C-alpha cells in the first residue's frame, strides 16, 4: 500500500480524501464527491433507492451517476420536497429530531374540521411511536365538507399526518411537503430537482435554535430570610398566661335537694363529691373550699334546707337531720338474717 508514493506499514493510517493511493501497483479510484439534491417528488413514485415490486423510484427518476439515496420518506400518494444524498453523516443530522428541523405540510382534508379537532392536533395524538403533535396549525380555508390547512411537525413518522387527521375524524385528500428546515420548494414543479448550495448544506447540518420570546424580563427580587426574634422566657410565659383561657373552673358547694341532707360539693369536670360530716378520706379539705362561691342547683334549691327532702347517699342513708349526719349500715332482710342464723337443711 502506497499513499502519494510512500509505503504504508502501520494499520489505521489516515490519509486525505484527494490522496493518490496504490495497492500492489494498481491505482485505487478516489471516492466520489458528495452530492445533495432537492427533488419535488410527484405522486406515484416510491421514495426508496430500490423497490422489490418493480415500481419507479426517486433514484430512477433522477438518473444520477452517484449512488444516491433519499433522506427520509414520502408516501407514494404524497408529493413535495424530498432530499437525496450520498453523505450519511449529513443525512442523519438533517433527520434527527435533536437538530430541530421542522417539516411543513400543505394538507387538504375532507370532513368537518372543528375547533376541537384542531385543539387535539396541537395537544397531541397517541400513536404507536409516541405522542404526535403539531407545532403550529394555520387554517387557510374551512368549510363543512372540505378544508385546507398548514401543519408544522418536528417528527417524520410513517404516514404521520394522515394518521393524526384520521384520529380527529377527517380524511386527507392531498398532502404536499413544502418546507424542510430552511429549505423550500420554491418554483419547482412536480418532477423537477436541483442541487443544494453550500449555504443550504451547512444550514441543514447545523442544529437550529428556537427563538426566545421578546418580552420584558424582570429580575426577581432577592428576599432576605427573616430571622425570628428571641424573647425572654419570662415574657413568653406572661403572654401565654394572659391569653390562655382558664382550663378548669371550680364550682362552689351545692346543697342537696332534700331537707336535712348533708351538703355535697362537686368540682367541675370531675365525678368526685365531698359530703360534710363524712370521714376525712371521703371529703375534701375544708381549707381548699373556703371562700368559694356557692351555687345552688335544681329547681327546688331556693326553697331552703327545710323544704328539701333527704337524699339517700350511695354508702347508706341518714339517721338524723342536721349539718353533720351519721350513716348507719343498711338493714338486712329478715330472710338473709334467718339464713345466717339457721342454715337451710342439707347445707353445712
């Protein structure tokens, strides 16, 4: 192997594209130059390099000496802009969604194109490949039976425009791709083609930048964090004591409803009671209840102690009336007493 007359003994040696290469004394032809063609594909031609059914392809239509292949595809019953090249790297950049090249279609549909259908096309239609949505839609003419609109997409899935329109209830009668990125059909007629310029080639190989909204941008204000002031514990305690309501209130002694019964005092929120004259274990301290206001309860409390009947306490009944009452044990029944004295026959 010789490159420009120099013997090459290292594998992976890089050489320029226009180098003079010889293998065993025979000259190897240099690769053909890259070519970029823009074609107005007519209806009825297959957008492939070859067809197994023998149909006419776009490569046959151009008849180029280079081995070209189409960049992307158009349906057989669709027409419009189609690119062909032999530069694989450039074709990948022109088609990849990350480069952001838009595809604009002039679409004629049949059926009732409602506002809800247009909104669904922009929100997105679920397809097998994903969610297909139109970036922009412009209605050029609309009627009840036939409408014409312009759709701009970022993806070029198989029969994408037709499937999207079918999902909203309209049928595509004509589909023309009029733009792809910065490239437009211009004055080309169906079947005509031209070579791209150097500026157009570089524009398709570079990623597009979306324009930013030209609105007034306001700088967000920086809000300093507020540090809570620490107050003395005494001040906080006083504030809480002043604002907090009284949780428990005590009620003064309550007179019994019967005359001659001992006084019973009860505390609010509690079931415990104190009876004057009872053992110390069953009454509260008198000093704790000293100076407490007395509140009478019951409809007959105002009648006085003489008019109130005695109440039978839980542990017994009073034996004498007066402020201090002694309690006698309950009288047992005659049968119970007799049973203890003389047990029944049959028991020991």
